[in-house]
């Protein structure tokens, strides 16, 4: 069995990079690059250096910046993503020049988001007809579906963004769009817009806090209605919520704590036929 090759030593990397970037002419500093590479295994060193040499044929500064950024992002990037990132930077240089190409290299998170949106995101144009049919099948007055900057409704039109890519898989992003449409429908169907907010919150010293409290309670109320009116979609929404919570935990984001029993009781209380108005609008 072939023995694993030893990583390149500091002096070897320094000499190779000084030659690669012709530092006596370009005045580029390579010590930072060597510091980032020296503690990596040999296979990873060769992978990074190989792509740095390819990018060097595009532009020396892009290649130099690539090594800095890729070492910083190694723990969260698969090699196929790194390759796509490097190719995109080279293509950007060919089409738009140095500054936009350097921005691609420096803003790796933006690249990851756009790459994911392209691969697994759901475009509004792709789902408009399906979701419009879904909305027409719901009870209540007819609502329009349109593209907007974010998810919101003015009680006449339901707006969705151009691309929805918050979840890992495209099928789940479609279900998320469907759930968002259903929730906005519920806002119009079950009275969220019947409140005179200016009057209702006039006596509160902190109107923003009052509005946030109203939104939290109204969300519980609408969830209870949706559980009753759309049980199949409700189950899908619960699965999507669990997926999102799992992703947040993996990303180290806190929040999304499941409702305590008292709040679950509150959600059921909110649709009690004799008490829901008193509970929700005061």
C-alpha cells in the first residue's frame, strides 16, 4: 500500500509560491499564503495549488486571493463547490474584468447562496400557475398571486419573491412557497386585516412592541385555523419547520424553541368559537 505523502514544508511552499507569483516583479506577499497551507495535508495542498496555478493563467491577483480565501473556507466547502467557485471567478474576469472577479473570490458566501438558489431554489415563474390554482381552490374571496421583493400580502394580492431557496431541497422549497401562500390566505380569510391598528395600539407606550405581540398571538391563531382547515398542508408545514430548525442548529443559530404546553393550549384557545375575538383583538 502506498504510503501517504508528507505535506510540503514551510520552506518548500515559500519557494514555490515566490516563483509562482514572481514576487520580485509583482511585489505580492506570499508569507500569509504559506502560513495557511503549511498545516494542511498533502492532498489538500496539491488541490489548492493546482487551482491557484489554473487561475494564474487568468490573473495573478485572482490566483493570489483565491489561496487566502479558500484556506479560510475549507471547513465548509466541498471540493466540487471550490472548483465551481474558481471557474465562476475566471468566467467573471473574462466577461466583466478584475474588480467583479475579485468580488466573487472575496464574497464566497454570496457565491454559495447564488449557487444553491440556482440548483435548488424555486423560481416564482415556475410555481405561479400551480399556486394560483391552489389559491383558487381555497375558500374565501379570490386573491391574486404576484412577484414581490419579499413574502407579504396587502389583503388583495399575495406576494412571493423571485427565488425561494431557504431549504436544502427544491421540493421542500416548493412546499415552503405553498405554505407561505396558505398563511397569507389565512390572514385575509380569518380577519387579520380587520383590525384598526392605529386605534388598537393607541394606548400602548411602545407601539412596535405591541405590534410584535399582536403578530405572535395572531400567528398562533392562524396556525390553529390552518391545522383545522388544511390538515395535509399543516403536516407538511410541521416537517418543513423541523427541517429549518435542524439547519439552524447545524449553523449554530439559536432560536426556534418549540412552543411550551401553555402556548399550545393558547393556540387551541384562539379558535374557540365564543372566545377567539376577545382573545385575538385585545
